[in-house]
């Protein structure tokens, strides 16, 4: 199998703080990887290095055959091929829902407005929000805004989607509607890296779980192995703490 994302001996520091330490991992095409671990373990930092939202100081991250932190990489072209969904939805408040989804294909890919609109409407349908196409972001619930953000990322037709705690800013009753959209993407074979605290989602949807602590991946396992018989002592403690909550 050819990995679409590969981390080779990746290191990142914030001053003296070693945020990612000698990290090696790969994500195969069509694979869903869920990254979990305690707060401050480096999960969000890791996922943000994949589209250069965070620089690395050492090592290599290869996306689709290109060293993305190498010189000569065009950042905007790279980001156009990696969908990113943030904790906070980051929609443009002055644009309608459909215009939010159309913006990048028109501006970055030079797509005709009529074509972009058609695509946007079909993506809104896919995330269950076709009826909100002409609404403003401020008129939507948090869960709806996050689903629009997913549609917007999909509008660039990226081979990979990254999710950085996409449900952590949501009220509990809205979490399910966003996870359902992500489940649908996984079923459709989308390559995904998800940082999330939603362990039921990880158990149900992930192909592989990466457990991180102190900037290292301490365990990589299939969900059934990770949740029933974690190998690393730190992962065992993490899961015991979760169960007690």
C-alpha cells in the first residue's frame, strides 16, 4: 500500500518545549486514522503540520509524494488538496451558506460560478443542509455551521480530510449530527485524520487509532485491540480514566 501521508522522524519545538518527538507514522489512501490522547499530548499540533499551519523543525512530512515542508512547495496549492475542519467553524459571516461553500472553487480553482453553485448545493444536500443554502452563518446552530464547514472543505475535492476536534465546541446534542456526516465520508472511502475525544466514534469508524502522549505516538492499533487490550501502560491509564468519567 502506498501511504498518502508519511511522517519521518518529525520533530517540533515551541522554544524549549518539545511538542513532537521523533514521530514516525503513515496514513494509507482510504484509511480513517483517529488520533487520541490526553490534553497537551501533541494531537492538534500533529494534524496542523500536515497542511503547514504549523512548521516543523526537523524530519519530513510527505503528502502524495511531496515533501510538504520542503522548499518550493506552494502552500496554497497544497492546502487546496487537504481539507481541514477546525474546532471553530471559521465560516465567513458576511457570505451566505452557499457562497461560503462556493468561494474556494471559484477563487482558487477558477471554477465557473454556475458550476460551483451546483456543486455547493449537492454538497449541502450531502451534509443535510440543502434547505439552509441561502441562510447566513449566524442563523445556524453550531452543529449546522460545522456541517457547512465540512461541505466547504469538500468543495475543493481534496484526497484527504483533516479534522481537528470538530465537535469540541458543540453542545452535546449537536455532536451526533456532525459525527454522522463524518461517518458517511468514511463509508465513501475518504482518507481522514481525526483528532477527537469521541471514543465511540473512534471505536466505530477508525481503521487505526494512534494514541499520543508527550509528543510521541505510543501506540498504533486497530480500534478493537486498542479499546479492549491496549499495550502501552499510558494508554491503559488513559482508557481507565475515561471509563471512570
